[in-house]
């Protein structure tokens, strides 16, 4: 078993008790909720005449089902309006802080919490959303949970879990020009597989990880769940502390000094014991694109879609399904695949740095006439900052649509959907069948820079040709 890793330290600090059957009761330091997975949990509390145990440790926003084209109330979608009304009512009743539309702090929950300074090293964080792993970029242990566990956290501020094993993913060297965090994490998932992380926490470490910005680190940890891991984390460092300092909810004055002293003690020891260690040479990663129906089915931009016989036997069945669904042939190049829709956004790549990179690519260029392209900022803060920098104008001048903050086409719970068998170049995190709203729609995951390049050329293109 692992020993003296950051995961072990945070787990032990938050362990309330050992439970029959081998699981532990873990205290949750921060609980994030949104409009989709919380209504039934609050309903369960009401049925049992229970109150929220620690309202100050729960924070709410709306993101999944909110429209991004027109956010005036009431929403045109009655279900979306009912969900936001229910969340408003529950937060008011239980005195939970709610960052609603128009507050200046609304947005995708995994974008909002870090930018407000809610996410901090050494925390345990839970949310009814699988990509809660994002917050591990700050040296926290963050889990996605189901609705019944949302209920448990509201009622007790704890959840029951089996302790995870820890795999360190050591990323040597640095990413080359035109290669981004999204490419690195897609490469890692491809090499290890989408099931390799089951039962594990992933610790991302090494020179390539250290060189990443905090927003890039969030992209890496965000997609650890796509590799099967329950959570992913990075040991905090000076970049972490600088990012948090002066944020709205960050500790202030002498509290900051005390917090900083503690945070600096929270890292894996030099002689930590891991259950497994995997090494990745980041310098060999190239712009990466998914070709299939899982995030693990990807290739470098200059590679060809694998032949069935080249794949491990356990992967061949899903590969055959992917060839048929995606309309690709074994051995064909991913490069030059025609694109219908380009989407920049999501909790993976909807932050200000993502928009800056994409805007740099498309500046003074035009979206291909065959492509529908749109940008969805990850939060109201991101949208405001982008407008101050003139990024919205760059996108609009190029032919992109500029939308309001929300999850949008990442999971298509609103009107942002693929139609028929359209092919999407997407900066989001999942390429499952029907994920972007059409049961026959096809999704190619890639970095925001690659999405921007695809929007201009109308096809999958090597971003390095634009640089």
C-alpha cells in the first residue's frame, strides 16, 4: 500500500472512523453542488426532516442545464427553469451560498471554485459531478459522487469510501511547442487505458507537470477520471499559492500566513511509497486527437488510426464498434478529417488561458464556411476578462458565436447539440456515443488550439502548421 504520499496524508487527516466492511468515513471539507444532481438529495433530507449539517461548507452554482444562447428568465426550457428554481429555493432554505446567473461568479462549478479561491491544498472536495477531480490540481483530494452521496454530505458532511491505491505518473522533460496539457492527458489515457485507474488515485508529477500553469494542471486532473481513476492530484507549489492568493475566498492577512505554512507541508515525501509508478516522456507527445468512442482511443496528429490487429485483444471489440460508429477505416489518417462543428469550452478547457490560446490562432482569420463554431466561457469571470482583453471580438470577427457561461455542448443538456451524424472538434472531455446531444453525432477531442485550427481549415489540422 502507498505510504507518505499527499493522498495518504490528506486521507488520514480527514478520516473520521473505520467502518465495518473495510471502508472509511471521510470528512468533506468543501461540498460543491449544482442544479442537476442536488434536487433529489435535498428531497431526501426533507423526507427525513433533516437539515444541512454545515451549510458554510457547501457552495452552489448553475451550469449543466442552463442555456448559453439566452439566459433571461424564465428559461424557454421548462425543465431547466424548474431545476434552477429548485436550487434557488433549497439554497435559500438551508442558507447555502449560491452563485446564480448575474452574480458575477456563476459558471461551471469546476471553473468557479478555483477562480474564487474556494479550492485549496489539503482539502477533501466532493461534488455530484465526475470531473470534480479537477480540483486535485491544487493538492486537494477531490471526488465525484452520486446523488445518494450528495445527500449524505449535506446531512453529515461525510461519505463512506474505500481507500484508494496511488499511482504516480511521472512526466519527464517538457511539452514541445504547439503541444498542450490536453494533448498530454489524452496521451496518458491512451497509453494506460480507460480502465487502468480503477481503484487508484493518480499523482501527476515530474518536470513536465511542474512547468504547467495552474489552469493547465486543472486540465490534467480534470481528465484523470477518463482514465478510470477516482481522483487525480498534483503536489502544491509556489504556482499554486500564487494562484490562490488574493482570491475572493482565500485566507487573508495572518490567516494567509498560517494557511501557507500548512500548505507547504502538504506534499508527497521524497521517499513516498506508491502502489505503482508510470513514466511518460512529455517531449515525445504531439498534438493528439481522439478517433473513437472513448477518450483512450486517440492518436497523434501525424499517426494513423490503429489497425485492429495492432491493439490488445481486450481493446479490439470496442475498437470495432468505434470504427463503425465513427465511420473511420483502420489505418487511415486522422489528419484532414472534415469537421462540421467546433466547440471551445467545458470544465476541461473553458478557462481564460484556453480562450487566449484559441484567439491567438484565429486572429485575423475566418471560420470555414462549412463549420459552425462557438465559444462558451467557463464562468462569468472568464467572460468578463475575455471581453476586457478583446477576445470576444476576435472570435466574433472570425465567425465564432460567443455564448454565455455553462457546460453547453460538453454534455448537451441544453439546446447546444450536434445534429445527425455531424463531426465535432471539441475541447471537452468525453467522446462517448451521443455525448454531444445526437445519438449519431461524432466527437473528436482535442486542445482548444487544435479546435481553433479545425474551425479555420474545416478539417483536423496540425496546429503547428499555424505557428
